[in-house]
């Protein structure tokens, strides 16, 4: 480690010699480092010393350079803020008191604000990226500051999402919002429903990791306590009509209403529409059970038979045949019940 530090010092000495030979009067090239050639040279030295201190993990020294850079040339380099965040996180980790830790956390938040001010227009790491980082860091360092999260962090997330809708960010934000409602009694059912409806399009066509975030998003809504059958029906009636029975919207409606244990006519009609556009054994089984519970046996048999037609696993086929036999017995259709029983027995003589 000692040899590494010596090499870095030699390298910086070389940089210093080069810097002394530079003409810093070119405003276009060096203007971001200061108003005069002397200021520019001094601040380039300062930036080099800062980078060296961070590289050597000498965060105490680096924090002194960081303050000077923010005061003298805040637009000099995006790295001032990226590495500055590393410095502040180290100081948070090493804080010796709650008050000291709070001071460093506040300094980290301020650093993100200054980064937005000076580099918020960056093509890939601009305002949306910075707000995202700031909101996540607040949750990391102040997870129990419920009031602060409610008043500050949720707004940060909303701003970041508005600037760049990201599935992961939406899932994190919505979890905080629903936790507030469930655990602290903050907010209202109307707010949760409105935000769910507003943000759902972020997950349109979601696949892979984004699909996992969509599942988290839907689960948070389903477990929030506001997803009653009445609320869901009111929300999805217009949404389904406006989407012209889009399979994704129908799937979302069926999933949430199933979790809420709905059994209304709207629910069953929606599930049937979903089955029409995207038939599957799983949906057929669900519909069969729902209609069996309502003693609408003809429809139950219809969906059980359709599920049986596409099922390839013999164990599952056996279960379907047994269920068909039970429903046929309920309708006193003994011939069909016997037929189903014999087919099940052929699959499994035991």
C-alpha cells in the first residue's frame, strides 16, 4: 500500500508540472475551474488532491478538499459529486453519535441537491438518476423517519418517476406508499387506487426483471387493504372498456379480484373475457371452481372439459376427471360421472 501511495504522489507531481505549463486563459476549456488562470490552476491541483485522497481511502482529508471544490468550482467535474457521495457514506458509517450521523446524512442529501443544480442536465445521469439515488439513500439511512419519508422521499420518488419511469423505482415507491397506509394510517384508499391506476402503464409489456417488479407492485396493491371488490370493480369497469379487452388489463383485473376473493358477476364476466383472449388450463380451472361454487354446473363442466383437453400431465388429468365426475354426480348425470370415473381409473388403477 505504501508503494502505491508513493506512485500516486509521483503521478500527481507529474500532473502538477504539466498543469504549470498549461495556458489556463482559454475560457471554453478551463472556465469551469475558475474565473482567472491562477484560480483554474489551483482548482485543478485541488481536484487531483481530492481524487488521490479518495483513491487512498483517506476520507477525512478528502472531505476537506470536497468542501473547497464545492465552494470554488462546483461545475468542474461530475466526479466531485460521485466521489463526494462515497466520502459522505464513509463518514456516516464512522459517525460516533446520532447527531453526527444526522449531520453527515443531511450533507449527503445536500450533495445530491448540488449535483442536480450543476449536472441535472446530464444525458444519462441527470435529474432523474440523481433523484432516484437521493430517495434510495434516504430510505437506507433513515428507514424509521416515517414523517420524513412521507413528506420528502415520496415526493422525490414521484419526481424521479416523472422524469424517467422505471419499473424498479415504481415498485419501491408504491411499497412505501402502501406501507404508510397500512402501518401508519396515512393517506387514503382514493390516493392508493389513483396511484396504482396512474402507474400501472409503466409495466405494460413487462418481461424478465420488470415483470418481477410488476408482481411486487400488484402484490402491494392487493395487500394494501384498499383493494376491495367494490373498489376494484369501480376501477376496472372503465379501464377494461377503454382498453377494448386488452389481455394485460384483463389479467391484472382477474389477478387482483382473485386475491380479494371476489365472486360478483362482473368478476366472473371479466375472467371469462380473459379466458376467451388467452385460454389456459389454469384459468379454466379457476372458472370451473367459481361456477361450481355458484351451482352453475353446466359452465363448470364446460371449463373443466376444456382444461382437460389441453392438459398433458396424467396426474393433473386424473384430478380433472375426478372433479368432472363429482360435478356430474351433483347434476345426477350418472352416466357421465361413471365415464369420468372409468377414465380416471384407466390413468391410475389405484
